[in-house]
C-alpha cells in the first residue's frame, strides 16, 4: 500500500510536468490545427536560460524562471509570426515540416548559446518529508505545487477572461469567431506566447528535477502528444487527466514492470485508448 | 518523349557514376542516398498517394535491417534470401499494427505511428541478447557472389554494393509505377482526396489503406535490409523517429504524390547536411532554416515547382513572348 501511494505521488509529479507541456500543445492545436513539434526545444531553451541567469547573472530561482518565461513567450510569438503564419492556409503537413525545421534550429541554437553539457538547475530544497512511510522530497512537492498553480491559472484564464473566451471561440468555429469581431491574429499570437511560457516553466521544472540536456526535448514533446491523445486533442481537462494518467502509468510500470520498457507500456496504453475512445478520455464525441 | 529521354539519361548517369567518380566518400553518399530514396518512396506511397502521414517508416526500416542481419548471421541463411525475406517480415508487422492504427485519421494516425516507431526503437535498444542494444550488431556480411560455375561476380566492394542498391532502387521504382498506375493506385488517390466519398462509391477503403501501409512497410524494410548489408554494422540510432521524419522531409521537399519527387528529396536530405559541413557549427541551423523557407515558398515541393516552371516557359516560348513582355 505504501509502495502504491509512493508511486502515485511520483507519477503525479512527472504527470504534472507532462500536463504543462500538453496544455501548450493542446491550445495551439485547438486554435491553429498545428502539431507544434518545436515546443519541447522551446521548453529546453527556457531551462537553459534559467540556468544561465542563475549561475552567470546571479538571479535567484523564481526571478530567473519568470524572466525565462517572458523570453519564452517572446520566442513563441516570433515563431508564430515568422514560421507558422505564412503557411496558415497550406495543408497541415507543411506546418508540421516547418515545426521539424524549427526544432532543429532551436535545438542547435541552444547548443551554440549554452554549450553541450547537461545542466541541473540548482535548488536549495533538499529536505524530505515522511508521512506514514511515504516519502515526499521537498523539491518534488514544490514542482507539483508550481505546476498545479500554473494549470489552475491557465484554466481560470481560459474560462473567465475575455481573451480566454476568444480562444475558445476560435477553437470552436474560426469563421464565426471572426464574424463576431475576434482578431484571430491577436488570439494566435497570444496563444503562442502563453503556451511557450508554460512550456518554459515545464522545462525549468524538468531541469530542477532531472536535467536540461540536448535530446531531452524530443522525448518531452512526444510525451506531450501522448497526453493529448489520451485526453483528446484540443481539450484542456483532457490534458490534465491525460498528464496524470500518463505520469502514474509510467511510475507504476517502471516500479513494478521494467524501467527500460516503461515507455512501451505508456505507448501501448495510448494506442489502446485511441482504439477504444478515438476522441480521447475527456472529450465528448462530436466530430 | 522528353520524359523517356530524361529517364534514360538518369539511368545511364547512375550506372556511369562510380566509374567516373572514384572518391569512396562520394560513392558512399550515393549508396546512402539511394537507400534513403527507397525509404522516401515508402513514405510517398502511404503519405503522397494515400494521404496518411506515417512517422513509422524509420522503424520499419529498422525491422527490415535487423531481420536481415539476424537471418543471415544467426540463422545462417544466404544474404540474398535474407534480403528477399526481410521486407516480407516488415510488411507483416505493418499489416498487424496497421489494422488497428488505420482506424484513426489525420494527426491521430501520425502520432500513433510515431509511437510505434518509438516502441520499435526501445525494443532495439533494450532487447540486448538479440539486437546487441546500443553496443550494436557487428559483422553483417555482404551478399555472396552471383554466378554459375567459373563465372561469378564478386560483391565485395563499395562499388559492387552501389550496383546492387541501384538495381534495388530501379526495382522499387518499377513496383511503385505499377502500383500507382493500376486500379489500386487510382483507388488510393481517391481515398487521399475524399475517403468518405470513396467509401460511398462502394470502395472498401480499409483494405486499400491496409495494403498501402503494408506495402510501404515492406519497402522501408527492404531499404533497411540493403542498409544492413552495405554498412556491415547496425545500431538502433539510424532507425529512430528522426529517420522517419527525415524521410517525410525528403518526400515533402521533392514533391509528394509524384514518382520522381522522393528521388530528388532523398538525394537532398542526404547531401544537404553533408554539403553544409563547410559551416560546421551552423550546419543544422541552416538546414532547419532551409526547410522552413522551402515550405513557405514552395509548399508543393521542388519537382512540381520545377515542372510548373518548365511548362510555363514552354507556353511562353510557343506563344512567342513571355507574359511579362506582353505588358505595355
């Protein structure tokens, strides 16, 4: 039982990071129908930048993370304007190829700017809480808390603000949204800024928990897509549930089956969900 | 007419290439390009002609490569037999995984196939007793000599392998042309354009999609087998998702849904990163930027763009003046 609870906690922590990545991917997909493959390398850019700001500029963790999120948001807007905007009318596969090109560019630019070594974002949180045999490392608790706050903030924004309503309107029916006076250009820039900032936050959390390294971004973005499939493309509650399901499945399979094949188990789960409920766990089948 | 002249010239040039260019490195790049053209053709069949984007072709290439290596080394088969059987194995795997995967469409299908590729990759890395894991699988032999009695052609050099792969590529092109021009090819195009309508017209679309996916898997497996016996050493790296994405890139760059597009694209995706070595540090950045720029300005790929140019130029020549000059 203690073992089970421990794995559930571990799964929640990694799952919350997947959710952050997936939230960005899912809103971008909802608005523009683009599989934004470069999202993972934007996240890694943020992780590296945070590390750089902390070690070379001397900022402490939270201000460094905020600056990196703002920089990530700016990068997101640049990507949207320069790369995706020109192909908004072309078939989706073209945008996908552009995303691949961008991934290469950002990934290699990261290497040029920050070097090839893997870096771990330094944190002072080393305490470990023990509640009834289940261990809660302080850092992991904070990661979960930060992710939860960001996810809650994003949900609030989408549900309660004018911009959030515009985002939902464009996702539901682009043409009608335009007729109702929504400026689609502004919405898509905003979505890219917001998503990239969330992605950067995920990158920083990954960097603090594990490491920021070349090659991490690919795995991260694929996990993000897996969450989308589990939860349903374009659905925000789906991204939350999907992230938790994926994280917990992973921690269970690496603890009780095999850590080498944990990804195989997650992907099999994803394929199974897709076949039984192609619209995802959290989406009512309308399309 | 011009088409046939061009085709004949291309074949003659391909046959003459290793005799004219003796630098091993260039012959090596040419062999890799041709292997990659076959993978690109496999992507072309499922994506260009059927409209389903598969990010699993790198994985099928890996299945073909390891199957052929295992058959020829561990099972002691002749290399020719291994190369002939491994596409069948890759095709059967594609058939089995394609049946459930093809029930979904669009982005979903792309992501499922990407996951399949990752599963293949993880198995190649972790199934160490069979595949050697990341340490690799050494000692994959080159094909045996072909011939009867005293007369035989030894296949023991890079040049000889060049001709084996060239022959394989021509075979693949012939098969592709046959598929595309048959009734099946027309049905596939109909599915690409409007699957619902094709089904309404009485076509069992799932059979044709499954055929296209299995045949594409077999082609990629064939390319993998050739790669295995050419390189002599296998590791999981060239069969990751990156390989699948590169193959898609080749098809899109060259022009998807055309027979010659993947050839041009395959050549470019192997050569461009090598040519850009001059600017070592910025190599992949430039490559990535090129992709973005090509996609924005030539959304249908190079071959259709060039064909369009030539057609326009001819039209202008036949009417006596270019449209631009007609303006007052």
